[in-house]
């Protein structure tokens, strides 16, 4: 496949992802015993992770989708949130679990959780596939993190560069040749 030239190297392979999702799903199951959390899949990047996570979990869920992005002052911790697709259901007094692909500066998750808290969910937690803690600007942490990674631009398993590579089954480091 020609695009394999665009991948510097595989960072996390399919087997490692599946194994780690199994561990995180077991933690989530333990924390949500007897509950039916509303899972909010953050499009587009979280689609693949969310699909695997909810099937690895035993606790039943309902599924919603949101499409959000943050913009504005990157030097402050108060990024503005742009919501291009919102959830259809009322989350008041419900247990909400946000499924995110990657937390980088943290602006997106900080702004999203601030906004969702105004709708008064009973609980609000974040599960993320990837976390780049060294890049954090906004004060936000995931409740469940599958993998902490270094400051590298990664693609695959839902994550894109210019809308490409989402369909790769692994997380790979994008070659700098592609964007420099
Ligand atoms: P944050 O608001 O800076 O935390 O940005 C989070 C969003 O930036 C993620 O949901 C991704 O869409 C995107 N992003 C950050 N780092 C990467 C990466 O390494 N690869 C692909 N997308 C990324
Ligand atoms: Mg994203």
C-alpha cells in the first residue's frame, strides 16, 4: 500500500489496543454496575475506539454522538467550543461518559465538559484512547486513559491527518515528510 510510506512507524498495534481496551472496559464496568450510562462518542476521531469500547464493556449503554471543536485563544485555558452536532437526549440526572480519541492541549475536553455540566448530569466522566500530557494547557484530565504518548502527531484507529488514515487498524506516527 502506497500510503505506508507516510507512516514513520506503528506506535500501538491492533493487539495492544484490543488488550488495553479490555482492561479499561473492565474498570468502566466495575464503576457503572447497575447503571446504564449515556456514552457520547465525539465525532469523527472517536468512532473506531467507541465501537470497540462499548462492545468490550458488559454494562449496557445508550449511544449519542457529538461533533465539536475548540477555537480561540490558545494561550488561555478557556478555549471556545463550536458544536456542529449536539446530542438528542436530555442528560439531566443521567450518568454521562464522553468517549474521546485524544487529549492534546485539553481545550476541547475542558470546554465540552464545562458546557455539559450546565445540563446537570448526575455524573460526567471522560474516557480517552490517547493522552499527550506534555501538551496540556487547559486543566482537564481523563477519568480513564488507554495510552499516554509522547508529543508526536499520530494517525489511524480513527485519528486523521487532513481526513486521511482514519481507517488504519493501528495507531501510527505520521512521517514529518507528509506535513513539513
Ligand atoms: P485539544 O483540544 O488540543 O486537546 O485537541 C484535541 C483534538 O485535536 C483531538 O480530538 C484531535 O482531533 C486533535 N488532535 C490532537 N493531537 C492529534 C494527533 O496527534 N493526531 C490527530 N489528531 C490530533
Ligand atoms: Mg478530534
